[in-house]
């Protein structure tokens, strides 16, 4: 049980900490076009991301998949750039973007999962089984994502209901800001 709680905390910190800006930006870009009414879609999106994250984390810990860390650090913000750009280009095609987002969340989750892989490989290699650490980490990650999503949705609710901000303006504003920050991160991390 102690191992489970340790990894639960690590998963939580992996998404909530100040060092997790890349994950937070990705979640923001991923859900920028949704409101509380679409909570099922949002839950599917963040869960798809967690599943992708879990798969590559497990494959990496088992030493089946490895990618140089400089490439992983480059690809993570690139996934954010692409997600934000998709929001900007598809802002008037929500139904198409909904379907695309599910696949992007899963695929980009695979890439993001490699970001914690080296640390996890060292830590989990000490355990006999990877099941409990992976379960704890991924539950912590999912709970952290849900907290971030709730914070974003509460902010959006306030902006839409009280301040009467236009939803399309919100999507464009948020996606453009995320795009700019993630592009800067991507350019700083070019691996050659």
C-alpha cells in the first residue's frame, strides 16, 4: 500500500507541479473547446491521454521502447503546438475536431508517457512488480488532470456566464496563447 501511495503522489505531482507546464498546457489546449455540458467528452479525452501515457510508460519501464530524452523533450511541446493549432484551424468544425481530439489525446499521450519514463524506470526497477507503481502513478495523473480540467471549466463558466465572453473568442485566445508558449518550448528544445 505504501508503494501505491508513493506512486499516486508522483502521478499527482507529475501533472500538478510547477514543473508540469507542458502537461498543463496540453490539457488546456485539449479541452479549450468544451464546457461543463460536455463533461463526458472531456473525461474520455483526458482518459485517452492517460491510457496513451500509461502504455508507453509501461513499455519503457519494461525496456521495450526507448527514445532519447532530448527527442522526447522536443516532441512533447510539439504535440501541444499541434493540438493548439488544430483548435485554431478547426474552430468552426467542432464535430470534426471532437473526433480528431480523441485520437490526438491517445497518440500524444504515448509521447508524453516517455517524458517520465527514465525516472520511472529507475524507481520501479527496484520493485518486483510494475503493476502497483503504474496503477498508483496513473491514478494520480488522472486525478491531477481532472483537477486541472475542473479549474479550467470553472474559469470558463465564469467568463461565459458572468463576463459574457464569446466561446469562440475563448478558444482562439487560449489556443493562441498555448500555441505561442509551446512553440517557444519546442524551438528551445530542438535536439540537433
